[in-house]
C-alpha cells in the first residue's frame, strides 16, 4: 500500500500553479505571489516553493527534512526542466537555479538567497557554449562560489571581495565589468582557494548537493540572529517559518541588452503615481539591493531598452489593479526579454501611504473601507508627524554632503559606525546616527536603535533604504560625497572630518547630511491626510481622548482630532515660580491653618489653568486627576538649593533640611501619594475640587459648555474612594450654595493598583467612571520599576523571556486580565459605567485593539499619538 506523504512542494510556471495569493501562510508571501503571477499570465520563470511547514519541521526536528521532501524536491526540479527545456547538471544544456526565502510577512534582506546554483567546472563550459558568451558564464560561476561560500558555508564575504579587489588592482581596472573572460577564470580559481582555505574542503560539484545545502541554509536563516531581531523589532509573531522558492535562473548579466532591477509602481517616499526604482545593465539582482554598484534611475531604462520599459510599466499597472495596492517588483531583462521575479505590496513612508490610499480610492481601485483597513498602518501616521530640519538653521557651509533621499524625516544624533555601539547607546538613551558604507541584515539591531541611518554606498532600493522606509526612520543613502574610515572611526568629505561621538543631522527628505545639531520643525499635514482621517472616523466607534496638562497641548490635541482629555495631571501645574513657593510653604506647614493659607494662594493659579483648558475643550469631557506624586518631589535635594529655598520661605535652613529628610521615602512609588495624600490632607482635595468647579461655573456663565470629570488616583480599596468622593461632593455642595449656581460633574477613579482591579465591582458602586492607568498598573503587576527596568528588559527581550516591553505594548496575558476583570465586574455593578485607558498604551495600536475588544468607551494618549489611536480604533472595528 502506497504511503500518503504530506505535500511540501508546490510548482508554478507557464500559466499554471499549484498555489495562489491566498496561501501566504503555507507558501510565504513570495511563493504565493509567484503562483498568483503565473496564473494571471505574467512572464515568471518556472519554479517551485517548499512550504513553511517544511521549514518548521526542519527547525523542530534537529535540522532534518520531513519524510518525502527530498523526492518532492527532485520532482520539482524535473518540472522546471520540462518547462525550460534544460536539465539540472547537464553537460550540454544545464539548468541553473535561484534559491530564495519568503516568509508570510515580508522581511527584506533578513534571510538567505543563492543564485546561479548548479554551476561547476563542467556546466560552466556548457553554459558558455550554449549561450555563446564565455565571459557571462564565468561571471556567473564566480558569483555562485562567492554566494554559496558566504551564505551557505558562512565564509566572510569580505574574503571574496578582497580577492576581487586584488585582481582588479593587478589588472588596472576599477569596475567588475572591465575584467576580461581570462581574468574571470582566474578569479574563479582564487575564489575556490578562498573556499578551500576557509572550509578545508573542495567546492562541491554535485548540483543536487548544492541545492540541498542551499535549502538548509534558507531554513536556518529563519532562526538567524538578524531574522529573530527583525521579527522582534517589527512585532512579527505566530509564523511557522520561511518558504523556499526554487526558480529557473534568468540572467541580467548576459551583456548590454540585459539588466536587472527593482521598481515600485508608485513612489514609496512621496506616493507620486509614477514608476520608481533602479536598475543595472549587465548585472544580477543582488548587485542592486546590496548596494555594491550604484544603479541608474528607472526612467533611464526607457531610453536604453524602451520595449522592456513599456512592458514593465504595463505589467506594473496590471499587478496594481490585480492586488489593489502599490507593488514592489523585482525584474530581470535577459537578452531583451523581460521576466518578473517577484511582486509584493511595497513598503512606503507615512506620507506616501496616505497619498496612495486616497489616490487609489479616487481612481476606483479600492474603496474607503479597504483604504482604512489595509493601506495605511498606524505607524505611518506616527511617521507623518516626524519633525523636519528647519532650513533656516542650515548654513550651506555646514552641509557635509548630499546623498539619496531614501526615507524622509529629520534625525539628529552622535555618529556611530557599528551596530553594536548604536544598540548600546540606545540603552543609555543617547541619540545616534548609524553611519555605514552600506548596511546588511546583520545591522538591523543598530538600525532600529539609531535615530537615523547614513550610508555612503547604495541606492533607493538598497537594504538601508528599504528597511528605513518600512520603519519610518530617516535615511540618506549613497552619499558618495563622504569617505568612511571604520578603522579610525571617522568620515570625511575632503574638507571636514567627523569623528565618532560628534553630532550630525540628516534630512531624509532632501538627502542632506549636515554638520552639528540642527533645529527641527513640525511637519505640515496636507489635504490627503485630512480626507483620509475623515474616512477613519466613519468606521470608528471608540472615542479617542488625549493626555494634556496645558492649553498648548490641548490645542494641539484638538488639531489632531482628540475628543476630550482623558488625563490632566494637576501636579504639572505647580512648577511655576510663585506656585512652587506656595506648594513648598504648604508642605512645610506645621498647622492646618498654615496649609490652608498656602493652598489659598495656589487656588487662583489652578482655577486659571482649568479655565484655559476647559475653554479649549469646549463641549468635550475633561478628566482631571487630583494630586498624585509624593510631596518630597516638590522639594530640592542639593544642599545649596536647600539653603536658598529655606531663606526664600523664611525658615532656618537646618529646620528645612530636617523637614525634607523626614518626607523622604524608601519606596515613593508605594508611599505617601495619590489618594493617600488627599485622605491625610483633605484640604488639598478641597482646594483642587473648588478650583475645578469654580472654573467650570465661570465658563458656564460665559456660555461655554464644560464637562469636568474628577479622578481620584491610586485607589486600592472602596473605602479610600468613598472617603475622597465625600470630600469632593461636600466641597461641591458648599461651593454651589455659595455661588448660587452649579455644574454637572463626575467622580471616578484611576485603576492602577492590582487590588483595585480585583475589587472593581465594589468600587463601581460609588464611581461614575474608571480610567486604567496602565503605566503604573503594569509596574505594580510585574513588580518592575519603570525607572530601572531598562537595566534588564533588553536582556529579557533578547532571551525571549518577554516578547515585548510591557511599558510599550500592553501585557494582554497578565495586565490585560486585570483590565478585563475590572471592566466586566464594574459594569455588572453599574452597566452605564464609563471606562477608558489613559496610560501611554492608549496610543499603541495593538493595545488599542485590545481596548476595543474589551468594549472600552475611549482610549487616551499624548497629543501626537491621537491620529495613531484613531486609525488603530477604526481598524479594530473593521477587523472585529
């Protein structure tokens, strides 16, 4: 009886395929798209895809293949042979293959590729004879030895580069293309020597052995440090592994009628509806993306090979219409014939994403719902708000060089030349610019850590450019005006030398590199942005508020679409010169009367602050948190400052120092703060309540609609909440009687202590709203100090102990349980209970989606994250 083996190999080519674009989970994005393109008639070289399940098996079964895979791979090779009319390893008409990775989610440059596979001393002669181009054959052979050696066997690519540079130097030529056929034969022998010296073995001649080892290398690259780091940085989880795409080789290095390139159907930096990309004549694809040679702009292809350019443009239009999205296309032209090697939705900047989405809706390619759901990511909006370098701050003499505007935005930082140094600097919160001749996948950690990226080599589709655009990180690529000296850790433009640790600024929109720290300005938001955000709000049913403590922040938040304030921190209002003196006098007071006198001085300041904020937020709710930090935070620490302030307050320095010492706490986070202050000193709560409600009544008389919400911080028991609410209600009643007027107000609490989440049902009997303070809730649930966790969180993430920094992305498994429990139990007690979140998680897209799932009424975040939260809330609704 024949054994029924699991299928792991899926073929494509010549107008048919065993897969389609819906099979990305099984075939990876590249494999699914190759199958799809074959079906719709694009000129795709025949090939097959090994499934992601096979990769997963290899990773979990001690680097072995699943049963039957070897036979399926051989059958796949026979399929390609039939399609192409060639034979793998044949001494007359050999088939050569490319082996490429392709995960479900695009990870540009993170995993391995091998080209020209199948070449050996016999097949290279056959290839030369069959094509009539001996130079091309040996150029392909030396490339294969280099790639197989460095990718599969782990030999340093620099060893091969050194051999190439030494040969070019001895022959007196500058470009690879200037080497003769005889030179390339010599180079092949030198490369073989490099291979044997590094491995102790001869270069393998068996094509099937070459193929097996290359497939293994792609499988193993899934678990490489760079790929793991990339997935962590980009929050890519839940994938089985990478697919492996084995395809018949087509050649862009067969002469001046051949070329290879990468293009986008629209400009990925600006969104302009124009073919955008680069190509190289007489080259292979890796030359373009690796930045080894500086390529030509795609518009030049129309002049050099007009027929191929016209075909590429038309196929680009067809693919864009078919996928309903801007496409990133890899292509090769072999002897005047165009082949499409890959298509995928192109990574783009925030500005481009908005323009492409709105343009495609107007063109009828997609509808508004799809534009909001899939075409703009929340991080794109974050990028849109990136600052730009103020042109007025740039002196022409300070411009060190001009490169390609690879990814827009301004970045200012100290120069570092190595990725490890950039990562270390990030741990210390030092802003740095990573300066490299060219980046490689090994640099992703440093690229992520840096404020911006500068390379002296490479083009708009080089590794640095593609990764930076995907992350929204400023990048200037291919800045040939500078020469980088790694050994001395410096770079120069011939006039000015910049050493490691010195400041530079880069403008990724203009491609300029500028000496020193330059001023940055906020960007302007255009009509495309405004139109897109109206579509966002059509699909959003969860409110988005802001965290704002000043009228300026409130105005900015309204401009960004905030629907109220979810957190106004009153302690930030106490730091003006006259205010801080009054609060300090209150703190050192020995009697209730003295404290009340000091607080009476503060009341007018507090009231005026609230008036201004209420006025900006007319008609919208404003949640004001009563005083939260411990009192010692308002007092100095240094002896000199203690003496000055003591004299200012009219108290003996020695007595003042004693009072300051007495207020110090061993663990202020868990100390005398929040509602504990209000219970110990109810006069503070009285003053703040009076300031809030007096301001509201005054504005009401002026015709301004005000909706104050008073939030009691750090509650852990229902009794604490009731105690403070009683003070608030009593103060309000007395004020309303005194002024013969009133306003509606709400009293609620911040759920930031785990115990409060556990007894939320009891607290809800008296509270009118809950607001989750997830910063402190995370801190107390994990037992991590926010101020100190940086010392170990990096290692936790690296070791996989934590998948995310819980202060950046809400810990759904732990903290999320508390949020869910408190919401459910609170609403059981009081169905109309308003519930929101006001930690910075309120602007993080995955955390916003969780809040939507829990049916929270709103999220609240800093003003600049309001647009991000609006889009994340709309996408959560569309994905529900």
